[in-house]
C-alpha cells in the first residue's frame, strides 16, 4: 500500500469519505487518475472509469453526511440511505451451480466485475447493519477523518496513533480530560 491515501478507517466507505478536502488537506480525488489510483490502492476491481468523477464526488458527499450523522449521533440522512440502496440495486448477478470438492453448491455469481462504487455502498450498508460498529471522527480536531471503532471497550479515538495519537493533540486531549 502506498502512502498517497489514508486507508485505515476499517471500512471502505469511510476510506472514501476520508479522501475529502478538510481544512489544510487537499481533495485526494481531484481527478479521474486519482480515483483510479484509489480503487487500485483499495484493491477494488478496475472499471473505475465507468463512473464519472462527478458521480464519485456526489456519492462521497452523501456518505460524508452519513458519517457525520453517525459520529455525532445525529439524524441519519434519508438521502444517503436512498443512495446506498440505489447503488446496491445495481448489483448484477445470478445464482449458479458449481462443483466444489465433489459436491454441488449454489453460489451467487456477479455477471460483471463489481464497480468500485457498489463495493463502497456495500461497505456502508454493512456498517449500518452491524450493531457493534461505532463510527467516530478522529479526536485530532485538525484531522477530521472518520473510522470505525472496533475495540471492545470503544477506546479508539484517533484515525492513526502515528499521525494523530501522538504529539500535541494527544497531549492537549489528555490535558482536557485530566
Ligand atoms: Zn486523525
């Protein structure tokens, strides 16, 4: 994995949201080439070019509103849910019989390579449908990235201990909490 993108949100859709411009940080998906690089970095099927960049940004904006609502405990925006459902509805596929280890199994098979945005939508749906998945915003106020806290005690406060968990922000936070 290269370092162009922050990909440690523990949820693909939040990795996408985290490419957004934030204070001093530029938009990481400023052009189609960057979108291609992001899908490659996330090991998503190529076919990224089938989505216009404007659409990618629309989806990212809606998911950003969803992430903010979940992190702040606010009202989940219906538009974001509709958009996720619309993307899920595009998933093409069929069931087929396959022979595995001497037995027949019924498998769901995608007709096409699943486009990247549909994988992002599946990720958002999975987070929403997972009761234990807690979406948080990084406690470094200059950062603003989102992530899923999967620690049993709910103790993940930073997107990355390396970039945000150390130094003055962590010190300041400890000072505030002390
Ligand atoms: Zn952070």
